[in-house]
C-alpha cells in the first residue's frame, strides 16, 4: 500500500508516521509514504500558496494552482511506476469537517487500494474548483474543527495501514478487537495476579478456554451496552447474547 500526502507540513506527517508500527512497516516496505510539499508547486515569487477569498470574509483560501500541480506530480509518479494504474480511478481523499465521518468500515474499504492520495488543507480551506477536479472522497475524523488536515490524514493512515497484511505482527489481532462485529473489546489483564488488592478475574486463571471465551463475550456485550448502545443495533448477536443482555438489563434496574 502506497500513501501519498499533499501538505504544507510534510515533516509533520513524516515524523508522526515514522515511529512505532507504521515506521516499521515503512522500513519493511510493507507500506510506503510519499509527502509532497504543496508550496514547492507555487509559481509565486514569494512561494505564496494562499490568497484572499472572493466575496470577502475572514481568513485565506489555498489557491487551486499549487494544489493541482502537486497532485499531478503524484499522479504522474504513480502512472510511471505502474502503467496499469492509469485504468483505475485514483482515490484522492480531502480531509475536511464537511466530509463523511471516518470509521472502521471506511478504513477496511480503503485498505484494499494500492495507492491513496491525501490532500491536507489549511487556512479557511481550498479553492472549490480544484477540489471538484481531483477529490474523490471527502472525509472528516469527527465533529470538531482542527487547524489543518495533517492530523486527520495521520489518523486515517494509521487506521488503514494496520489492516494491510504484514503490518501487524499478529495477523489475528486486527480482526478480533474493538469494532470487529460492532462490539467493544473485553478487558485485558496481565501479571501480577494481584495489583494493589485488585485481583484478575478468576475465570481467566482457570485455563478453561470455553469459559474464558464466554466471559469475554459477555464483557464485550456489557461494555457495548453501557458505553456504545448504538453499536449493538448493528452487531450480529446470537440468541444467547440477546438472552444475556436481557438478563443484564433486568439486573441493572
Ligand atoms: N480539518 C479540520 N478539521 C477536520 C476534521 N475534524 N476532520 C478532517 N479534517 C479536518
């Protein structure tokens, strides 16, 4: 999987993703990261990339020219590497609070692409015309406003990269965790067995795999019911799960 980021702050993206698991995946060539500084494509003698908004109002708007040229340079690089990619529609993701809200299902869908281009805006946004020309997906990472698209791009790249085969050590771990099946994850414990008078739940020490699996499922159900009841509507529940939740809800009253 090849990530390409169009940004005014390439060092922020590189430093953010070069550590930990995404950093290791880049060293292994399981994923690659190309950052392109939009400012390098300014044709202005002061390297300016923004200008006043037509119609007035506060703030500055990123001009279409530098963004378009930076995108074309990325597209050319991808086409030069792989001639077949010309037939595929390149996904270009613009990070904006006006987009559809990012979630695990979108991460899974995007993790199947070979190349993803992220466009990070700043100031009051980017000239609408260039967005219409190059963007395929408008994505928000939540209902709050950040100073730019760099952190959202990093959030998305991290969530997508860990779904790429070979990025996590343990292949199983991407699958059986929070949001798989729309249930929150059960609590985890490690040594010591007793920490400041708090003991690990006895069932986890029993070595009885069936009972451990049942307890974990029930903990997932309880957590989801208490913290994210909206997820339960989408979760695939067994008859036993439904019965357990009914009894749990009764016991709470
Ligand atoms: N840019 C500014 N705020 C954002 C958000 N919440 N999601 C995506 N991009 C953004």
